[in-house]
């Protein structure tokens, strides 16, 4: 696989780079997400945080300032909600703060303010 092939992202998808500066060994990982995630309130708050931390000038994938575990959980919530929406007439916006088995560890991201 050539360098150029590895950089291609499918139409309708976006490359993001997730991680925190203070996590060991660089702490960054690249993901691809559907562009539709950009419109979700949880992801919009994460984008606002990225703007505060990194500003608008960036090269390469969109950088998101959160831990990989937090990002994976946010992505799971959005995908779970999307599946729920496909089977029901109205969406149910889920927040980990309201789920009994999940503690809200995202307060540093201002996701739920």
C-alpha cells in the first residue's frame, strides 16, 4: 500500500487525531468517523474544545483533545443513538452522566455544560 493510498478517506468520512499531549508515548491515534457525527451535540462540544485548544489553523487530520477512551465512548454513544433513531421515530440524546453504569469522566471537555 502506497503512502497516498493510506491517506485516502472514504467519501462522507473524516479523519480525526485523538489524544492528549500529556498521555504517555505520544498518546495519539487516528480514527475515521462519518461526517454526520459533526452535527451531534456531544461531538459539537468536542469540536468547540478543539477550537479552544488548537485554534482554527491545522494541517492533517482534525485534532481532538480528549483521551482515546473518552473518544471511543463518545463515538459509541453517538452510534448507539443513531441505531436507536433508525428504529424509532424520534432520537433519544444519551449522556453518560444519566446512564447508571457509566460515570461521567468528561467534565474537562465541557461536553455536558
